[in-house]
C-alpha cells in the first residue's frame, strides 16, 4: 500500500478554476467529502471545503506545496482511465478515486474517509486470530503455527510436542457456579499455562475448555513429562470467584513428532485421543499417545457407524431378565435389555456400545426403539395370559435431558396399547441429580402419565436422601456390587440391609440386582427385600426364550433358598429396624 504525501502549488483559486466552478454550481463546493483537482504539473487548481481540511491534515493547503510522491501516486494510479487507491493521511485512511481529464491533463480526485471501516476490519482480523476472552491465539492460528514448527523440526530432525489440555468437569462448574465463574476459570487457566512455558513455547485456546501447547525442541520425553506435571500442578490451585472458590483440575493429552504423527492434523488428533483416555481414567493427570489408543478410536468409529445402521434397520434385539417377587415366588416383571450381535463385530457388549450411543446421541433413537419394542412385547405377553407383567426400561442421562421425552413416552404407550402402570423407567442417581431442577419437572411429567420410576444402581451415585423425599420415585434398586458383598465378610450385606430399610422408610419397593446364589437370595428374603433379579433366577432371555420361561415357570427351585431365611431371623432384627426407621424418617 502506498502512503504518499501531497505537494501543493500556490495558485489563485478563483482565477484558475474560472468557469468550472460556475458550471458545477455549489454542488461540489458543498460536498461532504473531499474533492480536488490537479493540473498536468501536479498543482492543486481546485479544492472544496472538505478537501481543504484534508490538505491541512497533510500540513498543506492551497497556498503550499504537496509532497511530490503524493502527486506521483495519483499519476501512477491510471494515466488514461479512472482508477482508485487507498491513501493514508496521518491516522486517517481514504479511498481515492481519480478521473483524468484527457483534454488538458488535469485529474479530478474524490476522497472517501474509510478510517472507521479500516479500524473495524483490523479489529475483526485481530479477533479472528486472538481469543476474545483469554487473549490467546485461536485454533486456526495454532494450527498454522504448528505447521511451521513441524516444518522446522522436520528439516532439523528434532522433536516437537503437542499437549492438549481440557478442564475436568467444566460443564458442571459452569452450571453450578455460573458462566461468569466459568469465564474467570478460563482466563485464570490461560494465565497459569502461559507462566509455565518457555519463551519458545506456544499456547492457544482451541475452544470451550480446551487449550493446546506446542513445545518445539523439548528435552526428550522426560522434559515433556515434567512440563505436563508442572501444568497439572499449576491448574490444581484454587480459583476464587464471585460465587465462591473453585477447585479445578485438568486432563492433558500428549503427542510427539515424529513418533506419533508427521503432520499437524494427525498430531493434534492423537493428542486429543490421549486427552480422552486421560479423562476416561478419572482426569487430573496426563497421558502420552500410544498406537493402541488409535486402534480403539478406529473401533469406536466403526461401531458408531454400524450401530447407526443397526438402529435404522432394527437388527438389534431386546432381551428380558425376569424379576422374582420374594413374597409370592412369582415372576411379576422383567427388565428390558438391548443386545447387539453384529455380522462383522459379533457380540458387542452393552458396556462398549451404550457409551458410544450416548456420546453420539444415537441413544435417543435406540432408546425410543427399545421402549416401543418392550411395551409391545409386554402387551402381547399380558394379553396371552402370561402376566400380569410389568416391564422396566432403562433411561439414559441423554434421554432424560431430551426435550421430547414425555411426548415419546406418551406416543409409545398410545401406539402399543400398554397400560402406563405396567411400565417402569429406571434412571441412575447421577443422571437424576446432574440437573435436579430439570429432573423434578421430568419426574412429575412421567408420574402424570401414570408411569412408575425406579432409581437404578442405588448407592453408587449421589445417594441423596433429599431426592428420595422430593422426587416421585416408587422403587430403588440395590446395585450388584452390594449384593456381591453378602456372605463375604462379617459386615457383608450391611449396605443391602440398610438400603432395604431405607426403601421401607420412604414407602418404596426394593429390587436387588445381580443375585447369583441361594445364599444371597436367602439373605435378601430375610431382610424383606421385595424383589430380585439375576442369574440365580434367570439370565436375560430373547423373546421366544422368555415366553417359554414364563409358560414353564416353576417356583419350587427357589423355595429352599427362601426357606433358609427363616422368620425367626426377621424377628431378631425387628428392634434394630424400628430404631433405624425412626432415625431415617426424622432425618428426611
């Protein structure tokens, strides 16, 4: 861009402009933007009021010379046809439009002040390269810089490292402490990261709660590890906000050039994979990328793709695990459990594909299909005289937060004709308490539909007595981990006993999961747990097998286990239970 200065040749304005001004009338003189005319020698022959102001900004005027380079720039702009250029005058910027007069060599110049637009453009350019909240470079700048660092490392045959940092539980902090506190934490994180680095290191904010660091020429893997440890330690320090003190932590994923990847995109991707592994392991730590991680990611992508197809084609299966009523010895219901047997992957464990479905939100169409299928089958079994049976369907946290949940439930009942009292929804404590206010509204809506609610895996999450008191929950389920304790130690089964008593104090039914032995069933019957499910009763069964199980069901194999509990044991516990019930009710 040229930034010339004008040169003015003194002249008698009224004499030189002559009839030109008269022909133009007052229009040009009154124009709000600068208009001036120079002759063949570069002398200013005319300037309106706005142009005179421009000339003064250039320390010039009609009575003084313009700098020669200004005149040269106008001449160079276009010797024969109209053209335009950008010219600066001090801190002001103008677009100059020059129109040559071919008959006499004069040039008419119109100037338009574009200072405001230029400043706005520069601000936009700056914002595009720097994060507005933290002042750090953005992702696009980081990627450009990473490419440059790797080019140098490649030529010099040196190492380079990328560290991707993610704040642990940032979403929870934002929701509980407020967005202002979250912003404060992000700004503090940026400052702490910067203080840990060498002058040659580069730090950027990738977006959200993720930051990244480029470490050119690290001092080997030990040096990278030491940096990661310093970062973890620095980011653990408390952060004071208007809403209180935050105790943050961060996970760090690390990838090293050239061992882990030789181009910028793959190196950053591999650091992301290591970050995800670190978070999955509990966070507040760092992990180096290893090749096995990439294989796991590729498998996850393949499973997600094939799961999407399986949902669309309805090739998954719903299996049903019977529930045994300990008071009557009857099967009163079952839990619907999705199973996936893929032609390529074979049997895929729910422990593997359910988390994939949740992170990809495929759990919403998957859960809706399971719900409708379970309701339809339950209606058929009850109509066939195999009941009455009540079906329990699991509800994930993603489904629980879905805005269309209540409509989906209502539609499933209407479509299948299942009575709402024969449907129970199971949700974990953690999913219910992640957003207690929303949970209260959703629970109320589910209850209005006539559907009952159960807290799954009770005792492994928040275990808050307040939500048992305030939420319309009809059942709590003892997690298998507590059932496994029965008979293992002197205190084995103590938690199962306490949960059963807790359920009674809140007038809730109690179901024990994962019952696998006669001893466990006898103990649970003895403490008056109402219902059990597990391999001792039956494994989850496909549709046809469950139908056969119900037609041929014989409770006699379970009677010895139930008889082991004995009424006398319960009498011995009567006083203990009465005292605990009183304490629980007083606490609630």
